[in-house]
């Protein structure tokens, strides 16, 4: 009596189950069993490229369910989106090693429409600066050792680094005084947005970000009265479309440890500066902000060193020069003016 044929769960071809492959003999050939698997979590069939690097019998989407946006550490909380590019030969290695290099449930990997087929986005959960330092330093050490292959960000021209900062640092309780609760008021948010978009700050922001305006990051004319209001357009230097965070989209993608922490420190320093300075003229003064960073150099060491090296073209207060000594105070004017609808291509 001929055997009853069944369909392969991978390619849908009929085959004799007595000649099947895999633990449940549900694959028709060794090729299907090698390149596909059934997730023990959701019981769906996936390509081997979607296998979780932490649990070989689980898909990466089931693993992602454990990733949450619950903040860790003390406020203010920041989250990052790091866009990176790999290549066809090393994509799988870069993808799996990236997850291994970061703490469990601290980050997840996502696709991004602005990247190539072999690009992905590393998205962290909201965390304090201290938690970010502890989580990312092993990642950058692994990158320097070559564990990710030719993974790149800065040299691609397509990758960005987006930094989110929370609008509020948590729910108040009876034991908190108002000054103990970290939050960005509407006034502070307006100051922050105006500071980044001010035309006279353009050279400094361009130096800090490593790039100028493009189709994914535009600068607009802002007024204090409306700067904190949503515009319905997310591709702004400071995106207000998220209900819980402000998103800084200005930074060029980087896999250099010092540049990464410099970006986080800039967002934190500017937020603290704006929330502590009610006077509009002082809050929108670049020299006042730079003095604030210098006065708090122990809190923002990468940012303070960057301003000394790249903005003023001098060695920092410790005599070191992590970045090349380039005076960027008076660079050539950028080709696109504030308020124009035309933007540079990414």
C-alpha cells in the first residue's frame, strides 16, 4: 500500500514522511531542514536567518516580546536608535554578534526603510546615562576587536544616530518634592527646539552632529510660542511627534565610542541647561551653554572634550585630544538655509 504523502512545511512539496528530515520529520529534504525551522515559541516556520541567537529553537520575534520600553535607572532616561550597514557575506554574523554584545532585553534589532537590504537598526530601551555606559562599552569593545565584520555607520552616508529623551522622568509620589521629579516643561521643550534650529547655531549643530540637513533631518524656523507644538512632520532636527519623548535626529551614524557618548551627553546637557534656565536670551546663548558644559565637565567628559578639540581647535583641559584638532567656529556656510523647503539628499 503506498505511503500517504504529506506537504513539506517549508516548500509545500509532497513527500513520504518516513523519508522526512527534522525532529518532527516535517521537512522534505536536508536543504529545507537546514534553511528553515519551526519556532518552539509561536510554532511558525521561519528562515534560519530569523533564528534567535540566544535560543536556537526560537525565532527572534518571540525573543523580541521580552524587550520592553520600561525605563531602567534614574531619570532622565534616554534611548537610542543606531543605524548600521553590513554586507551579504557578513550580515548574519553581524546581526547575531550585535545581540550577543548587548545585555539581554536591553536592545532589539529592527529593519529600516532608509537602509539597504543588509542594514538594520539597533534600538535600545530607555535608560539612564550610567546604564547606557555599562551596556554599550562591551559592544564597542567587540566592534573594535572585529567581531561584527565590516559593520559600518559613519562612512555609509545613509546611517543616522537618533537619541530620544523622556519628557517626564516618572510618576510623582508623596515622598517626592516637585524639584525631585525630572521633567521637561513646555517652556523647556520650546527652548530646546529653538536652540537646535536657530540659524546662528547652525555651524555648531552641524559640527556636533557630523552632518548638515538632509531629507531625514530638516531645520525649520521656530518661535517660542509654537516651538513645543507638534507639526505632523517627523523629519525635523528635533522630532516632537512621539508622545513620551523628544527625538534628536541630527547625528550622523557612528560606531566610535567617544562620538556615541558625546551625542548622548549633548542631548542630556542641552535638556538640563534648558530646564534650569528660564531666561530665554540666556537659554538661547551658545556661549552660555558651552560655559555650562565646561562647568560640568566631569558630568559630560566626551562632550567637553569634543567642544575643546573640534569647536575651538584646542586640546581639552586634560591635555588630551581624542578628536582631531580642527577649529570649526567659522566653517563655510552650508548650502541650505533655514526655512527652505528644499533639502539636501541623504
